[in-house]
C-alpha cells in the first residue's frame, strides 16, 4: 500500500467540496450562514502569495449551493491571475451571496456578512460586484474595514465601472491592432452583451469613436434607455450569437464561449468585460484561435476595476491608476506576441505570465 496518494487519487477520496477546492488550488473557502438575517454566502481565497486577496462580492439567485461554489471558485481564481498580470501586490479572492438582489437585501444581512469578512483578519478584502450597490458596501463597512470601492464621500475610490470599461476598451483596441493592423474602431460593428454599469461605459467609448454598436441585455427597459441615449442597435436573446459583427464584447456573466456559440459566432475579435468567458480555458481558447478569432483574455483587459480599488489598498494616486489601466493596451499586445511566438492561445499565454510572477515572488519570500 502506498504511503502517499497522488493528486488524482487524493481528489477522488475527498469530499466533493474539498475536492473542488483542492483541484483549483485554493487556500481557503469559507461557508457563511446566518439564519436570522437569511445570509447564505461563500468566500473563496485562491492565492495570497502577492498580497491580500481582493475581489468583489456577487449577489445572485443561484439554483443551488453547488452552482454558487463553482462560480466563486472560478471567479476567485481569475482574480489571482488578474492581479498578477496587472503587476499589483494583491492575491485573488471572491465572495458570493446566494439570494435575490432585488428582494432579499437588508442591512442585517450585509452587516452579518461584514462580520464574516472581518473574521478573516484582512486576508480577504471585499468590494462591489454583480447585484451589489455602494449602499450595500456601506453596511458591510460598518462591521469591517476590509472593504474597497467605497463611495468617495466615505474616503473610497468610488464606482470602479468606468475604469473597468476603459481597460476593456484599451484591450479591444489592442486586439483590433492585432487583427486588422490598426487599432481604430470607427466603423467596426461591435456587439455588447450586457449593458450594466461597465457595459454602458464601454458603449459610450465605442460610440464616441464611431463604432457601429449593437446591444443586448435581459433588462429590456435598460436596453431601450441605452439604445435611445447612444443611438445603438438592439438584438434580443440567443440571436446575439448569429448576429453580424466584427467584435463580440461579452459584458454579462461568464461561459458564453462554448461548443455551441463559438461555431455560430461570425466575429473576428472577442474582447469584453465578463469574467470566465471561456467555458473551458484550453478547449475553447484553442477553438477560437483555430477559427482565426483574436481573443483578448478577460482577466487581463477587465482589470481596470481592480486597479481602481487598489488605490485604496496601496494609496496610489488616481492618475497612477489610470496609467496602469491604459497600460492594458501594451500588455495585451505583448500577450499576442507571446501567443504567436510560442504557439499558445492568448488565454494560456496570459496565464503563464501571471503564474511566473507568482512563482518568482513565492521563491523570494521563501528565503526571507
């Protein structure tokens, strides 16, 4: 009998939840519950080699706890790569609150969540994400100081959405330079899927440059308002994947690039704000590459929001944060060069660079 099980054997023998955590190399996963407030949440800390894990809290009406766990593990892992490739001294973490963000919010729920964040003693710093408002974060902040992205009136850096959108815009222009030889987006047909705060800010940049913008969102009232405001076209539902476009910009939830949609897409570029756009990083990144589609890695080009809240952690200036965000253009260009030189997909090339930085810092820390 072997004294030590190999990785695959160990994963099989473990509880399914622990197995998922083990296989994704997470440091810590915290399950949070409070009956009186109705709180059900999960905090996932992926890697803290570079610094404390920073990542937003998402409130979503998941079908079950396993779906929520899968989401928070994917999201927190992505934050590790995002912080690393952006040159930030931060680790990767994320939190999800299971519930309806329209009907189940309360001060008690968010303050109780804040207590769970506080119990981690700064190892995890939270912020806004899907379904969370500045007011919600104010409630969390009543119980913990480990909150970023607070309103400017409370000493925070404010809404990170415009900075996120600017970084995506920079990454999209770099992708256009790679595909077309010019980063000009005037006249390019861009479909933006999801027009929340980030999506709308991206539409604003694209419209200003003269791109032909089509939008889609499950919130029909918001679609109508934004279409009227910016003069965009509108496409509904699943038809988005069959639409006439040069650039597809997924800015809602992840995994929209999969076996079905990639075959249907007629675009030349994919560059958007959504996290975890590839259902399978290796398979679907390769499928896009084989199809001749330039893919700008999501965790790279949507890092502007993280860079913005990093201001509060490290005390850097707003001007410096915008410089780092603008540099997404050059980093994206470097990724495409590495991809072509080494025969890697842009996603894998970006992940390698992020992992190499983490490994290098880990070695330095090991001898200090």
